[in-house]
């Protein structure tokens, strides 16, 4: 029985009158790749941000690695071993590649001490970043920026990586590269919760999946079960 | 030629002080989106800090240091007490809060200390002039230029080399993602205020060397100039604030040096017109703030 | 029993003695109003003025009043606000004052004067120094303090006496005081044979005088005296930067720099000569005033405005005596206008022939070793004083 890393219970997120997430239940076990699917505006990003403590919960609880993390500050969540690569990459454009990576290890003194070593690891994993370590992040290509964003999240040596639409706006061959990296990460022992619009690609790589519509989890299961239960209908219904 | 060189030096010294002040405003604006109009009161606090520590018999250099540290501490407290509760409120709310802080401090200075100026002695040693070729350069002026240069260098090194400095730049570009990476938001904001306090304190010391007294209104005009420098340079850009400060210094000194006597009365109007002209062609200021690339 | 009667008798006697006195005060008092800025930016001027006024009123009343008439002082705070000054002045006028004292700055003094002019109540501005003030309001408005043109004349006379021939004048158009005082100086100085090498301008609060100082250094021939009416924080900044640039010409200033800051400037301010409204030389009336003040308030006077406030009441006293007790507005007005050599705390005051701007003593002082040292008391020739503009 694998250990449950992340457990989301009855979580609700509201922005004023807007209910972005309602009564969401979700679990990720160590070593898994779990994908969270859903149409635009379904509430996927809101749920990830809520797990990270970036937006307050309107209800429910989040546990990570056996401890309750809802209500704690983001840096505590990062220190416990969960990070998020945000939608749209959001690298710091005016900072060099190396400085972007340094920020990824800012959450604790322990991490800060290991910055140099972790950075070398990232350069091994992403040789393109190594060549461009002095370059300002804003001048990187879209694919390079996505690699940097992922590498930055990995700087804190997370047990669980939340990826919010890593393929967004990238050319197909770059998307393939990114998915190769995700597979490689799993091989290195990183657990992944992947939010994707590109459901086919995500289901190809995932062990399990959830479907979010109108802020609620409407389906869950293995890729095969999800495909069988008519994923497209859910997407269409949400539109 | 000599007149020109001398006036150039004058512009450098004045622009440097404006740059320090503008930088103080910009550091806070870059992370918090707030123009802190109580920034001038930090200068005033430096003055009163020096005044009272001297009264207590503290040696002069230590009193200057104490004055600067008091400004830094006051800036951090200002953030804790006044700005943190409204951090997520609208920019207008924060701006009004800073006006309120400024007014409250004025009133406290007036009623608890004095409406009249308090004299701050300036050592005779720094009042003279040194000759460079046929030019005479005031020591206070040289000191202004040197202190400005050292401060700018120190701040640049801090922002480029230290993790806290890099984190501040990151927070200035994208506050939410910086938080997401585990950067402590309170820490970054407190540091920004502490830096703005130190810069205000240093500028305050330079200002005090020239004026020799502190009164409740001391910070009013400088913060206005700093605001102009920051808008000119580009709101939120630190480099811009420095460039804006120097340009403002150059504009002011050149007008005072080269306008015919009859037009001197209009020099503030002319200098503001020049500033507006620059903003007309570069509405975002000279160094526009980088938008995060998506 | 007899004892008790004695006690009551004494009480009764006291009441009977005081009662008619109170009645007399109520009917026959001289009511003087003072609309002052006791809070706000005028407080450093109007508060000490009020102290001097109170001291004079108490001394005169104790000595039996003016020709037997007690003075009743009605003072009201206009919070350093010009609009409020007009409102407060009306309230005070409604209480039936026969003389009004106006606040220490031109604008609220004019606002006060416009109310009292209409009511034909002679009004004296305690320490506003712009000589055009009486002309701006009308024939019931008088100045009291050393006027800008008078101070400037004293300074110009002094400069010429020292043999200075070529003056540099530094002014600021930001206030009438900082602009006109140097201009009056230039007028007198040039009229009496001096030349003005250049007139430079500054903005109040500009701090940085490097551009102006560089201009002064370029002047050929170099000026042999520098005159300005700048005060804190401009004056300290200016003189430091002037001396830093190696310019050693003597500097003349006005009463705006009569402040501890000037004395604490150290080396750079050494030798600066400035004018003010009086210096307490041994045996002078001002020395006596300062002693009385200390005895009454338990502290040294904080500013010369205590003494000039005292002067206003002495002027009123002289005028009431001159009318033989007639308190009608026109009579009092004419009486003040014709006063000559009234002995006051700061020396003496003459209104006759001066268009309601008094001729009075100007004290010249020098900064020496961080101390204020008396140079001379001068009363300029009335004919030399340039017309108010
Ligand atoms: N900061 C915010 N303030 C107000 N409403 C918000 C905010 N962020 C998101 N929302 C709303 O919450 C709902 C869910 O948004 P969310 O970004 O979580 O969706 P998503 O599933 O990530 O969509 P996408 O696939 O387009 O990224 C949407 O209706 C959105 O408009
Ligand atoms: Mg999203």
C-alpha cells in the first residue's frame, strides 16, 4: 500500500461570490503521476493554488506527507516538500537563469546552503539552461522558459511537484520534450500532479486521473476508465 | 569651460541626493506598489535622531549612524503598524494611508518636539573646499558624491549578489510567484522598507550637512523631488529612479546656471515642463518597468 | 459676638470697596482685541506676542490703568487660518473692542483689518513686517514691527559705513519678506553710491545653492558684501556652500536669522551681521522688559516678539492718553498717527509722518565666537527709507 502524499478533503475556494472549487476530494500517492483534467475555468489552477496556500480555503483541509498544511504559509509548504510550477511559466524575466534557480531554493536555510549543488544537478538535467545560466530569463524561448520554471520548482528538492499546464502555448516537438522530462522526473522518484488541457497526452503518461467541472470533481479513475466513461462529454458539458 | 565643469559637478552632487531619495521610494514601490509619501518624514526622523543622540553626549559619527538606523527602524515599524493591515487593499487606500502616516508624524513632531527648527552642528572639517587644478570643490559636495556612489554600489551588490537581494528583485517582478517559491513575503517587504529607511537616512544626513537644522517640515520638499525623479525614471524601476534623480539634478542646476536673470523666476515651471515633455514621449518613464513575459 | 461682627464688617467693607471698582471696569474699560494664531504655523510668533501683551496689560492695570481706565484684553485663536481670521475678528468686534491687534502674517492681518476698517476700529499688526500692509487695508491699519524697508535701510547704511561698494543681493520671490527686503536694500545702497554686482534668486527650501555660489565666484570684480533675507533652512545651507567655495565676502542678513541655528553654524557664520528689532544693552528698556518677563512667566522670553507685543500696548496707552480718554475710532486713529517718540520695550516708536509704518530702533548684531554680539542700535533717517512697494 503506497503512502498517500497529498490528500485534499472537501476543499472549497471562493473569490467573493465566485465559487471556483466546491467540495473537492483528491489524493496522490508517493511515486504516482496523477492528472487533473478539466475545461477552461473549471477550477484546476485554483485547486493547486489552494494546496500551496496561495489562496485561502473557503472550506475543507489539505494534508501533505501526514501533516495538515492548509492554513500554513507557502514557504512552510515548500519546505515540507511540495512545489508548484505555475500556469504560464512565470519565470522572473529580469533575473538571470542562475538567479531564477536560486529563488527556487529560498524557502529554508537548509535549501539555501544546497543551492550550488542543486543548481549543478539542474544543469545536468537541462543542459540548455546550463549554456544560458547568465542570460536573463525574459530572453529565453518559450520552451526554455518552461524548462527553467520546472527546474526552479525542483530546486527545493520536492517530493511532490504540481505542474499547471506545462504544455501551454508550446510547439508540439517542445511539448514532447517536456513530457519526456516529466517521465524522467518520475524515474527520479518525484511524484507529480499534472494539470493539463491536452487530456490525451496527460492520460498517456498518468497512473490515475481526476476530472474537474464547474469546480467539482465529476470523474476519477485510471486512464482507461476515464477514456471509457466519455471524457469528451464532460468537456462539452462544461462548455 | 571651468564654469561648465563646476556646474556639472554641482548637478552630480544634487542629482545624487535626489537619486538616493528616489531609490528609497522606488524600492518600496517595486515590491508593494505603494508610493510612500511618509518617506520624507524618515529623513526628518534622522535629523531628530541625530539631534537627541548628540544631546545625550554620543560622539558625532555614532550619532550620524544612529540617525540613519533610526530611520531604518522607523521605516520597518511604519510598515508593520500602518501598511501591513492594508497590504491587500486598493493602491488608493495604501496611498491615503501613507499621507495619514506623514501627517500624523508632522503633528507629533510639532507638538512633542517643536515647531521651531533644532540646530544640528556640522563639523568645521567638512565645510572647506579642496582645489583641483583651478577648480575649488566643496568638501560637502565631494562627500555627497562619494556617499551617493558608495550607497548605490552597496545597494547594487546587495541586489545582485545576496539571495535576499535577488529575492527582492524577484518579488518586484512577480510577487505571487516569489511567494510560491517559498520567499518569505513579510521578510522581503520589511527589507524593502529597511533599505528605503537607510537611503532616506543617508540622504537626510547629506541634507542636514547643508541646512544645519531639522524642523517638522524638513522632509516635505525632498519627497516631492524624489517623486518626480521616480516618475521620470519609470515607476517601479530602481535603475530608473537613479537615472531620474540625476536627470532632475541636471535639469535644475542647468536652469539655475544658464537661464537669463529675468527668467529665473520661472525655472520650476520650466523644469516641470521638461519633465512632462519627457513623459509625453516616454509615458512609462525612461526605464519602463519590465512586464513579466508570459 | 463682637469678634464676629468685626469679621463680617471687614468682609462687608471689602465687598463695598471692590464693587464700585468692578462696575467701573465694566463700564469704563478699554477693550483691546487680539486675533492671533496661537496654534498652527503662526504659533511661534503669535504666542510670544500674546505673552508680551499680557505682561503690558497687567502692569498697566496694576498701576491704575490708563488715566484710571482698566484694560480688558479679549484674545482669540484664529488657528493660523486666513478665513478663520475674518470670522474671529468679527466675533471680537461684536464684543465692542476699541482697538484690535492683528496676527503676525500679512494675509490674516489683512483679513482682520478689512473687518475692523469697516467698523472704524484702529488696528495694529503686531509683527507683520511688510510695509505695504497698512496701505493694503486702509487708514485704520497700523504696522508695529520693524518694517522690511526700515531694516533694509539700516543694513544699507551699515554696509556703506563699512566701506563696502559692490554688493551681491540674493532674494527669493516666494515671500514678500525674502524678495522685498533685499530689493529695498539694493535701492538704498545704490542711491547712496554703492553698486549692485548682481541679483540672484533662490527658491525657498531648495537646499542646494551650488549653482548660485558658482555664479558668485564667476563675478568680476568680486562683490565685497553679500546681502540676503534668506532664513532657515535656506540661510544655513547658503552660507555653508558659499564658504565652502572659498568666498569670504562679509554677509549681511535680516531678523529671520535671529535664531539659535545661526549661532550654532560655527566657523561659517562667524562675522555675519544681521538686523533685528532690539538688543538688551545694559540699562536699556529691553533689558528691564526681559527681567520683568522672567519674573512674571518664570522663563526667558523665547523671541523678540514678546517685547514687540508689549510695545503695541504701550502705543495704545500713549494714544489713549493723547485723546484724553476719548475712545472713538477716528480720534484714536488720529492720535496713533501723530505719536512721536513713544518709549517702548524695544526703544522708541514714532508714527508721525510715517504713513502708519513706525520709525523705530533697528539693532545690528554680529555673530562672534558662536555668540550674538551687539554692534549698534540705529534709527534710520525717515527720509532715507524707500517707499513701500
Ligand atoms: N483571482 C481571481 N479572482 C476572481 N476570480 C477568479 C480568480 N482566479 C480565478 N477565478 C475564477 O475562478 C474560476 C476558476 O478559475 P481557474 O483559474 O482555477 O480555472 P482553471 O481550471 O485553471 O482554468 P484554465 O484551464 O483556463 O487555466 C474561473 O471562473 C475564474 O474566472
Ligand atoms: Mg488554470
